[in-house]
C-alpha cells in the first residue's frame, strides 16, 4: 500500500529507524478518521467465546445461531468430556491451546478486570466455561484428557459442530505417556483461574487450586513432551516444538502467584537455569511461554519483594527492548503499516499476546516508578502503553486497508472467515443435516459467511499489510481463542483509559 513509498535507501539506517519510530508513535491521524470504540470492541471480543462453545449451551447463551454439539464427547473412554471450547475454525477440542487461552483470559481479569465494567461478568463466565471442562479432563489422578476429536477426520470435512459425525477420538496422557507441556499449561490455567474466583466463589477457587497443585506434580514428576507420547494425534496441529521446560516454569510461576507457597518459589529458583537453557526468551504463545514467565515474575521484583527473581526481570527488560522499533537490531519485525509480524501463520496471535505483555509490564513499571534500559536509549511505561495501543488500533481499523480484523466491529471487517459454523447455514435456517462433503460448496463459495461470529479476530494480513478475505487462506482468515484471550485485557484497559 501507500506506506511503501517511504523512499529512504539503506545508507541511512539510523534516520530510517528514527522516522519509523516517529511514524509508529505520533498520535496516528487514524486512516479511517475514526476514533476506536474500545467498549464496543471489548463487548464483542468476549462474545466471540460463546461462538466457540462445545457441549450443551446454557439458557443465557447470547450468540443464538449456535446450538448444542458434541454431547457424547468422552463416552468412548467412559468419561464425560462435554463442554470446553473449539480452538478455532474446526471442531476439535485441543487441550493445549485451550489451557493457554484460559490462562490468558484469567490474566486479563487479574490485571484488567477492574477496567471491564459490565463485561467483567461475561469474561468470568468465559473462564468458567473452560475451567469446568479442564476439571473434567483432570478428574482422574495421573491422567489428563488432552484432546477430543481426530484432527484428520475433522479436517477432511466441512461440517457444522451441530452435525458432527467425524471421529471423536479421546486422547490422554498418563504416567507411561507423559506430557509435561500440556500438563504444565493446564496447571497454570487452573492456578490462574483460582485467583479469578478467589473472592467470587471461594469453594470453586479452592477446587481449582488444589487441582492445579496435583496436575503440576504430575507434570513435573513424569516428564516428557506430549508430542512424543501422542505424536500423530497432536502434530502438526499443536505440536510442542519448543519443549516442555517452559511450561514447568510457567506452571510453577502461576502456582506461586496463586498459593504464595515457598515450595514454588524454591522450585523456580532451583530450576530456572536448567529449564530455560537454550530457549528463545522473546516469544510468547501457546507453544513458548518464556516472555510471559519473565514478565509475570518480574512484577514481584518490581514490587521490591523478590530479589531472588532478579534474572527474570533482566530477561523481561531484554524482551521489551526487542520490541522497540528503531533499535539497531530489532528482533521483532513490523509490517510497513506498523503491525508486529512473525512468520508462520496466524500472526495476530503474536500481536495480541506480545501487546498484552507490553501493557502488563508497563503497568508494573509505572507502579514501581521504573523504566526499561535498552542500551543507549530507554523505554518508559508510557512508551510501552503507546506501542500496545498502536497494535490494538491497527487490529480495529487504523491500518493501510482501513479495515477492522474483528468480525462485526467497524464498517469493514472480514466476511469469509475460515470457520465451519460461521460459514455454513445455521441450524435454524437449515435444520436438515449437511454432511461432511456437502459442506464443501459453502467452503468454496465466494459469498460472505451467513452467520456473524461477532468478535472473532482473524489471523490477519501478511507482512505487506495485504489481506485476501478468503476462506481457503486459513493463516489469514481463521480466528482462534488464543488471539482473543489477551485482547480482552488490552481492550479492557483502553476502554477505561482513552
Ligand atoms: C501479501 O499479499 C499480497 C496480495 O495477495 C501479495 O501481492 C504480496 O506479495 C504478499 N506479500 C508477501 C510478503 O507475501
């Protein structure tokens, strides 16, 4: 788009970096000329989770075109595994990203719940929809059910969840087939959620925390990657490429925050070096937790009560510096229009999770009256907040295409998202079953999706700020729960401070 026209050739990199920084940080005369309505975006961002619900829908379900689905999940293993969330545009329940989504929704409430106003109740419900499921999946000691649905069977069909007749195979880890990655993340999710429910429902909170303790113990004692134990089921979908070490630290960090037990602090200090060895510390997503661990733990250092965690703060600072545009070797790439960009598909997951960390860290720094030293320059809390806001505004419409990447928000938004339920006619308008291959014509249709999955944020534009708005381009047009989860916290903050 027009932004490519910045003609400054490579012999003046410093000037270019400076101008780029300026471009990112000047109050953007938004391309759409429209001030973002963060309240509206927050409302929609949370509503999205209702569209991803599996199982029996409650009477207060607001997204009305969805119906009950997958009511026999778990039956083949003699257990009840109904409920939970479909991860994205298919009908599989993948436990690893579901747990990560739960952790980030909980973190959003813990840090920004007071900014949510009337949406707080809906966000708490979105957490509980996940934790009720995770409690079922971890009910048996020494076993965790980590996936329902055969991904190959599912991906071979374009079917509504309400019609599903694909294989609902149940996958588990146990002592002989460990999965410290998915178990560690599940422990993190249960522990984080226990904080959310501490004053709202103390009995439920205790149940979550006790379960988190047990699940973490299992994760730590029976070490291994679930990608080895369940390779053909979980790879290449949610294969843990990065290893399970980070989830053990992450689980311990959340258990420490939730329980304040010294044993977790000691675990973190004792295992820090081994569990971090050789890893990239500047990533944060369902696979790699390192930047999240560093930011989460740094809060305690910044509050002046945990010098033994000092190295985590140094790593968090390093991570923050790597996000600053204009530093001589930025490790994070930005599109010409100013969007954080990482290769590999579904880029928006990086945008929202990294922006969440920027904002969370900005708040921790501000309360401690600190800045981040970055070589010859430094980053203030205000700068971090502005960088995060710039990313959120890009998502909502301040971008070269002038379109919002959240369905149902703004004047222009994605019409052909890669999502089975949204793209097929609803059960209400088309009660008759639509079979596996009969759905293909809806997948291939050039028409907009008939059902608005309000609030869904898609994978987003490519590194040139271009967006095809086409179902087959799943890397750009598919929404996921872990894109939205951190965005809930970001939107809550900006709805209260703008
Ligand atoms: C982004 O998509 C546009 C339109 O499809 C295409 O022309 C461009 O080459 C793509 N850019 C990259 C870096 O893939």
